[in-house]
C-alpha cells in the first residue's frame, strides 16, 4: 500500500535555520549546490538559492563571487537570526517604549534577571 500523505510543512524560519546549520558545518565558504546536497529531501536548487538570498538580506550570510556562481558563508547562528527577527518586529512599531515595556513585563523573573545582567555587561563593555 502506498502512503499518499503530503510531506510535513516546515514551520516559519525552519528552513532558514537548517540552511544556516549546514553552512556552519562547512570547512569554508560553500556553494548552494553543496548546501542542497547536505539538506537532501528533494529540496530544489532554486529553493536553496531563495533561502540563501533571504538570509543575505537579513545579514545572516555573506556571499562571494566564485566563477559564475557564489559561495556562501554564515555570519550568524540561529540565535543571531532570532535576534534579527526580534529587532525587525521592534523596528516595525511606532511606540518602541511600549513594545519593550510589554516585552519586559511578560518575562519570567529568571529571564528578567538575565536581561538585566546582559544590559549591565553591555554598559560595561561600552564604558571600556
């Protein structure tokens, strides 16, 4: 009996995270074809190029000309990509103070302490 169910649809950003993960495994800059082969699962070359181009626009990867093609290098990890998304959401709102206040109010005490510690470290780094 043949299974005719559709493949599971990826969640938002899941493919971008997978592409970044594969790029970090490379010994250096990698081609889109190399990324495609590592990802497998019948992923189209054009899809890989689209994801790499989106990551380039987000500053998560860089590219260099290599012959008639490009090679790609990760600039950030999945945490950097998540931080970029958070920044993009903040930038889209007119009342930044209200957004940040709401965000801080929603944190549990441990995350609030972590945020305060990180801000303190950032201030210390800026003073140095």
